[in-house]
C-alpha cells in the first residue's frame, strides 16, 4: 500500500485524510487519528484484561480440586440445614437436586423460548435490513438483495447488537480504512464479493451493465458462460436463485 499523489507529487487528501492505494488498486482514505485512538484503546483494554485475569487466577486457587464451585456451594448449604437423619439418608441429595432442576427448567421454559424467538427476529431484522438497505448492493450488484443475502447471509453475525462479518475461513473481517475496527456492512460485503469466484455474474458492469450478462456476449451461452434469462431467473424461488448465482449463471435480459 502506498500514498496516492497528484501530478505535482503532492499527497492526495480526502476529508482531511491522506489517500493510500492498495496493491489491488483500491483507494482508501486512512484515518490516522482514529487508528491511533483505536491502538490506545486496545492497549488500555489489554492491560485491564491482564489485571483482571491475574486477580481471577488468584481467587480461583482457593477452589483447586473443585470442578463445579456453584454445585459445591449449594451442597454445603443443604448439608448445613440437614439433621442427623437426613445426613444418614444422604441418598436423597440426588433426588432433591433432580427435582429442583426440573422445576426451574419447567418454570423458565416459556421465557427461554420467547427470548430465543425475539433473538431470531432481531437477527433477521438487523442482518436482513442491512442487505435491503445496502448502498453497495444498489450501486454495484446486478441481482436482487435477497439473492445476495441467500449467498452471503451466513457470513454475518449479530454480536452485542452489531452486525459483524466473517470470511469463509471464519476470520473476522476488519476495516481497511480504520484498522483495528470491524469492517462496516458494505465494506465487509465488498470484501466477500471480491473473493467470490463467480463475482462477474453478479456485479454490474462486469455482468453486462446490470443485467448480470458478461460484457461482450450477444446471447445465452456466449463465450462459454452459463446464462439464464431474466424471466426464468425471476420465476425461481430465493434458494433456487442463490443456487444459480453460486453455480456461476449470468442473468441475461
């Protein structure tokens, strides 16, 4: 990555930020101040994590040999309340424990189910809405947003209320313009599309000015490229459309 300069050799600046050109030709306005702040934040957080880890490690030494501290604490409380007869009949412990667990699970089952339903709805709204509102899809992609979501939706997760992207190897995608921070939705989607082997069949321009048909081809099958007509494509269901795109089909008008 190198600085972009104009004809007079001056550094090109965008919104007060120097512009760099990456090895693949993309231009990025580098936020130096933001990057420095991020590095300071990460350094401070790292020190805090280390301190808390050391404190926790010291406290845990008191529980050496105990695999389940909570269970041990509960057991001590119950034993302290037992009389001599109950201590002799210690076999009741498992019976009481099983009954208590079953009662708690039954009581909170509806709440857990509702929470799971709400979480799924939030996940669908946040990620599905991001695809529907994506400027990158509107400007650069030749196929509908639901097809793009069917192909790349599994690369996005909802973490602490934020949409975070991962590549096909499970690595989190980070911003190139703001190092240390997760990539924005559109930036992450562009990275995923760039790595997609059939990207020419879904990108505008490379796909025939928005039709999905590779430029320079006069009809279906031109240049050996697999094609499907717009009518045939729109007659398919979302999953079938995604399968066609994944298989490298171009949509021809």
